[in-house]
C-alpha cells in the first residue's frame, strides 16, 4: 500500500510540475 501511495504522490507532483511549465510558457508567449 505504501508503494502505491508513493507512486501516486510522484505522479501527482509530476503532473503539477508539467502544468506549471505549461502555464509559465503560456504567460511568456
């Protein structure tokens, strides 16, 4: 269970980082 929670956490952080990059690039453009 701990492994599953860890994987979900990593994926969540990756998605947030990806969306943040998109927002930053969008603002610059």
